[in-house]
């Protein structure tokens, strides 16, 4: 905000601006505290591992996807 605009504000408006600025600073410090917190991400439960898919299962899914796409391509060619 420029100096000219500040001179045209009332005392109540200036006090309100000071309150809001203090509140913003408090919220920013809380946000920084949360960002530096070393706790795990809120979406994941600590200690829980991801399920691993076997190589055979990945291969089966891959072959099924390739078959689906082959079917789509074949249908395109026949049109």
C-alpha cells in the first residue's frame, strides 16, 4: 500500500490492519512449524508397508492390457 493511501485511512482502519498483520504473522509461524515437523505424512499410517505385487501378477496385468489394446487396434483396422 502506498503512503498516500495510508494517510487517508482512519485510526480504526489502521488498528484493524495492524491486527490482521499480527494474525498473518502468527499463522505463518504456525505454518512453518508444521512444515518443519518431522512427523509422518497425515495420509499414511506409520509402520504400514505398501503391498508388493509379484512379477507374475505384473506380467499377467501387462499381457491383459496388451491384449485389450490389440483388440482396439484390430477394430480400428477393420472399419
